[in-house]
C-alpha cells in the first residue's frame, strides 16, 4: 500500500474551496481497472470527489478503467463546516483506490478550516473597533462614514473579495506590532501554482481609498498588498500646515499591486520606516501636497516602471507642492532611471522638494541643491543583486534588508536616524554608530 498527500491548507469555513486536481496515471503496458474509489468517511466527509467525470455519491465510486499509457483526472474540493471557533480546526480523510488485483493506493486529504467574520457591503456610521480573534472577510465594500473612526488593533487580518475596496470618509487607525501586524490582503488562501500562493499576486482586490474629507488616518506595522492599488489618498486642495496629516504610515509595507502602491494627491502625508515595492503603476505617485518620507525603501521590480513620480501639475491644473522631502531613503528599480516627474516652477507656484542622504537610481544635474549627500545607483547593476538580501521574481519573495557590501550601509544622516532609532523589524539603527539608509537596518556579525 502506498500513500500520497493532498493539502488544501487553510480554507474558509462554510465556503467551498477551489478545486484541486489529482492525475491517476497508468504506466503499465496493459489497461488497469480500478474496482473501487472510496472516501474513508463516506458521506460524512467534508471532501467532495469527482473521478473521471463521475461524482462519488456517498463517497464511493466503482469500476474505472485506465488504458495503458493513459490517465484519468480526479477533482477534489472541500467545504468545512462553520465551527464558531477562534482557532483553525484540522480536517482529514483518506481517498482509497482499490485495483482489481487487490492493490490499494491512498491519498490523504488535509484541510484546516478557519472561521471568519463576514462583512458584506458594510457602512460604519459610528466608532468601531475590530477584534483580532478571527479574520474578516469583506464582500462588495467596507465604508467608514464621515465622522466615524475604524480602529484596527494588532493581529487583525482583513481579507477582501474580488474588487472589494476599503473606503474611508472618516478615519482609520490601524496599529499592529512587529509580532502581530495588521494585514490587508485578498481572500484567496490557495495557490495559483504549487510554489506560488495567490496572496503574492497583484490585482486580487481593490485597495484602500482615503477620501477628501478624511483626516488623521494612521497605519503602524501594517502589511497592505495584492490589490489593484495600495492606498489612494486624494484631496481637492492642500490643507493648511497646522492640520493633522491625512495619512501617517510607520513601519509598514505596501507591495505587489497592479496600479500605484501609494497615490498621494493634494494631501499631507508623513511616512517612516516603510517599504513600498512592486507596482505595475508607480510605487509612489505624488501630485502636489506636503510629504515627508524618512527611512523608507521604494523599489520597483515590476518591469521598467517608475519607482517614484513627483509632479506639481496634473493635466492643465497646477498643484501646490509645498513640501516633498525624502531623507535617509532608498529609491531604486530595474530601469536606468526610476525617479520621474513633471515639475513646473513659477513665482507663485514653486516646487519644494529635497533628497537628503538617499540612494537614488536616477540622473541628477550638477549643482542641484535639492539633492544633498546622495548616492546615484549604478544603473548597470541589476536591482537587488547588489543591495538587498533577497529578490526572487520567480517565487515573488523579497527581503529588502541591505547586504553588507551595499553602499546603503552607513550612509544615513545620524541626526535624523536618532529620531527613528529602530527599523521596521525592531533592530537598532544606532548600535553600530553608522545607521543605514532605507527602511531596514542591515545585520552584521556584531549586530545585537
């Protein structure tokens, strides 16, 4: 008797899983008859099986022929019951194939059922705090009305179904921790290929919209990925400097989206310790506003798109770019120049921007005082080969911690780093006396 294994991993309780396929091959020189295919739990099994087009009613099917050198397909799905449990519940069964010769081969079927809180076309009208006990599954949309605050504590996972957005007219405060981040992701828990989960792919849900009247939105230790875009933050006109920023992000990641990862128009934003990478649009698109990014890593591995785009003009409209500071940041990609813009300066509408102690993959003219203590990235070097710990486009795995030989190491302004003494992973920027530019501090043998 031999036994294989098919693992559905995590599945949402009460919902049918995607279908997995098992191929039964006959490598013999003569035909083979399978006299019986059976689920050990029979009709009580949460698994559903179709063998060569025949559904196993009651978990049993009989008399299947596989001609020599041929094969048949077995389609398997699972629906685990809702369990009212905050913990995943493990399910398994055994699918047996009995040949006329009496030989038995088995496939062990495994699944972990996860209960979720379903929110369908929900509009939050008053202050609300989510619970981290179970993931949330959002259908249609989740809307935070003007005047309301949605609080998302550490450990909460929000899973969005196809094209479902989070729209904020009021305010969202999502504060995770290093150990328990807040996650915004799609609702597909299975794999596209055996090595590639759907969760690593872009375009699986819509994204987060911070609308014009929204202010005071705060994201800390959040992971936002897999949408048509990441965060869109847009106002009709720039607010006064005394107003609270529309968007604050600390120690977050925004990545793997099919549009812009961050779209910031006429708004005030403050970002620190944040990684923004892999966007089929721009990683960061800035159209006017007031922005300060400190110790951020902006990296474009998708195609040859821009990592950063800055403009004070949108079509025929001039926009006020009051401030756009990048300090101790990395902006790189796999094109020769990934920092682009459309900046038209007039007496009434100056474009205020500054890059200080940054690694940039771009071209800068001599004597430009808006670029201070910068290092221009070597465009002949493939992105990631020199700077980062892991850039695996095939499996879509990335670790943007700088390697020991990267010029990112030790190039940050220490006085600014002292204001942000720990990186996104909780490591000290100051312990070696030479803080690194970007969101992550590199590790050496002496790093505590």
